[in-house]
C-alpha cells in the first residue's frame, strides 16, 4: 500500500467519527483513487467535511470530471442516506488497473 493510500484510509477512518457519516472508504477506478462518503440522511456534505477533504486534495467527482450536476460530489441515494464521491487530485491519473484480455 502506498503512503498516499494509507493517508486516504486514515482520513476515511477519521470521517467515520462524524455524526452525519454512516461510512467512508477508499475505492479505485481505472486511473484514480476515490474517497467515498455515505451520509446518514439525504443532505449535502457538511461544510466542515468538505473543507477537510479539500485540505487533503480531494475534490467532488462531479466537479473534477465536469459532469454538469448541481452537487459537486453526489453519487446516489442509499436508502435514507446519500453517497458522495471525491477524487484524489494529488494522484489523479497515477493509478493503473490491470485488464485481462
């Protein structure tokens, strides 16, 4: 595990301590690391959490990938809550997945 991935996992652990957060975890796409944040209720990410993520070079995936949506990080509904996705801009494009032919 890289130092950056360990930092992101530690940040996810820290986010789980917030009352509004049901879960937080690191995920990977083909090229990027993501930090997923599941909120307890159907609301946007609290400003305090957004500021913390921005300080760690994490940006809402909708904003980073320019998906033209109103919420910079909304990824979908989860029962009574919502999932939000943040891209690690510090290492964006560095991750490589292996494809099997």
